[in-house]
């Protein structure tokens, strides 16, 4: 829903067989549409609005992992109907999921902590973290005033030391991959949403039916995180976005957009 929080998809749940047939057909059609449109959606300049995937629209972008590295993978993509365990989702995906249990999650770019809170989307309490990035933070001065990165399915005790207004640097450790609500029946994942904020960064807080808090910003629109991961190196003709791992000794002062939030280890052979 444009401008509102609350689109996070539920953890893997199996649907009845008849529903699966219908949703599978929808997913296949959606996938076909994405495949057909991928090549024409690879302009990620500031005018390339289609590739942003506003309001959970498929973009055709997909991750491409760097040669010479073994990376913790993204396991469910933006606007996908397929969940991390391969099952069909109850609703289309509002972000990307990824990681293995215990993997370190790092900041995709410089920014400021906007909120830290206890969330609950129906599978138990968990931690959530919101970081605000400006266009200047990301070396994209002509971009919208702000982008938000939200990270869900975290251990609250691991992030509660962050304070609103804390300055975050690119590659700074944030938390570790956990499970939705800390519930062992669900596969490990971090859920990462990216929001484009076109006006101010004010938040209105509301409570969902599970008693969990969530935020609303009237100018906020969901976009594909891969859009900002593709700003320094453009996607290939098939929509492949080369993920740039954060490397501690690299100079990122002129790097545009996001670096990868999950670990990539250099191959030794």
C-alpha cells in the first residue's frame, strides 16, 4: 500500500492444493511478465522510474554474485510470490529476504537511525530497525530527499543499543540473521525493505491486530532494493544486478547507491 507500512509478507505457510494451483498460475504469469520486460527495464538512472518497482511492481532485476566471492544469498526477491522455502506466499513480497542463520547483516550505505522497535506480524515478537539515507549519503544528489532501509526478523536485544539519530556508516554491523519472531518453525532470513520518501521523514505510529507497532509515512513508496544495489554498476541486459560486497579496506567515498548487506567471503581456490 503506497505510503503505509504493513505490507510485510508472512513467513512460509503452505496453502491448500486448490489455492496453490491458482497462485502458481499467477506466479508463472507474473514471472513471464518479468522475463519479457526485464531487458527494457534496466535503466537505473534517476529517470528510470519503471525499474524502481513502485508499490511492489515486478522489476525484472535479479542478483548476480561477484566472481571470486562466496556470498550468503538472497532467497526471496521483491514482488515475488515464491517464499524462502519454495512455497507460494499468501501475498506478494514487499522486500527481499536473505541470509543464513547467524550471518552478519551490515548497513548498505551511510545513514541515520530513524527507529528501533519491537514488531509483531503474527509469528511472535521480533526486533526491527529503520535507517534513513539521503541522496548525498549515497552519492546520488539528484535523488529523492530520503530512502529508508527497514530490517525485520531481528533479535531486539541485539539492536536496542541503537538510538534514534545515531550515525551509521556503510558496512557497519547491524545485527545477525535470525528467524521470524524467533520461531524455530520458520527458516532463517532477514527481511529488507527499501522505501522512497519524497517529502519529509516524519513517522506516524500505529498498532496492528497482533499488538505490534508499525510506521506510516504518507509520501513513502516501496521500491526494489536491487534498484539501489544497481546504481554504481548498471544491470546487464537480462536484469542481472552485480552485488558489490562491502570490503573494509575499500574507499567508498565516490561509490553510488548500496553495497550488499550480507557477507561475501573471498574464495581461496
